[in-house]
C-alpha cells in the first residue's frame, strides 16, 4: 500500500517538529516536507505532490486561507487540514468555505491528527471536537457565502469579461474560472450570466461597496 504523502506547514518550528515526530511513527504516512510559510507550499506543491497538507491558519505573508485557495486551484486533489489556535465559528466556517477538508485545534492530542488524515483520505471532512462545538450555521439565510476568490471572479464576470479574460486577469486557467462560475451560480441560486450581473449591481459589487455572502 502506498504511503500517504504529508506536508506540514507551520511557522512555529516546535509545533511543526512535534507533529512530524508523531506522524513519522506511522508506517502508512510519508512526511515529504516541513515548511514554514504559505508561499513555500504554494511554490512547491506541484513538485511535492502531497496527498494531505497540514496548514497553519495564521502565518506571516500568505495566510493559510489564501494558500488554501491557490493550492486547490493548482492541485485540486490535495486535501488540506487547517491547524489553528482559533476556535471561533467565523474562522472554522471560512476555512471550510475556502476548500479545507478539516479543521483541527492545536491543543488536540497529536494522535487525533492521524484520525483526521485517515478521514479526509477516504473522502470525508474532519472537525475536531472543539471545532464541531463552536461551528454554527454558515449563513443566516441558509446560503453558502462566496469565498474571496469567488467574489473576485463575480466582479470580473459582472463587468462583462469572458472566462478567458478572467483567467488571464487572475492568472488561473479557464477551466478553474468555469468551476468557480458554476459554484457561484449554485451558491447564489442564479442560472444566467445576466442574473450574476444583476445580483452584482443590486449588492454593490460593481461599485466595490457591497460584500457578497
């Protein structure tokens, strides 16, 4: 059986080394890199080809949330588990909305991280007990909020730009734009581009005065 390829990203060496020491004791895990910031993992994700990234939420430079979006655009099959000291519902729901497959508080027993890895590798999501206790419904009206990247793309589309133009402006592939476009329509319950433009106008997106979701 092929070992699960793990990358650990945390700007606190003691935390990263502690997690690495525990996970190295499992024969079915292969720690392929321990990195210190979001930019490093973005630059190396296609070379390292990790199955799971354990990603610190708050790091200098590129945050865990921004790194999550960019990593998933470049390598969508990667599972990201957020590591954090914050147990507020806003942090947890935002991480999940950005594409993370799980959220683990840093005070959990390290062995629980192995459980989280096993869960996401079989297609599930994992929230540690503290995160589950804190998490509340994502929006008051039942809609999923748009991620920051989806808000950027909605703005571009509402300005009449094509998928190709949006991809060029944001340095992402046309296929990625199309995927985001479908997700935006699904989340907002809108089926047409004209509907997206109307929504953007009504919510002040085109003027930069509104917040979507």
